């Protein structure tokens, strides 16, 4: 497992645990929620490593701006 996959797995695990703690999701639907959270996190990591990746012509999603504020703890 490469570094990005491990990082995505860890972040997805922490987010899912936080969703359960805040009762946003129930532990009973963990198997449904976790893969979706992991997918979003993995795509975000991949897109940050390769700006513009996944954003094709006609895609309604926008790539993050270069001058957008970064969250504390984000890595370059």
C-alpha cells in the first residue's frame, strides 16, 4: 500500500469515526459509509497531487484555486 493510500485510509477512518461520534451516521451503516468517505478522500489526495486531474471539460466540479486558503495541518 503506497503512502497516499495509507493516508487516505487513515483520514477516512478518522472522519467516519467522527461521523459516528456526532451521530451523523450510525455504526450499523459503517460498511456503506466508509467506502464512500474513502473514495472522496482518495480522490481529493490524488487531485491535490496532480492539480486538474479528474476535472474534464464539462465537469461541474471545480479544481481548488491555487490561492485558496489551506487548512492548518495540510501538507505541501
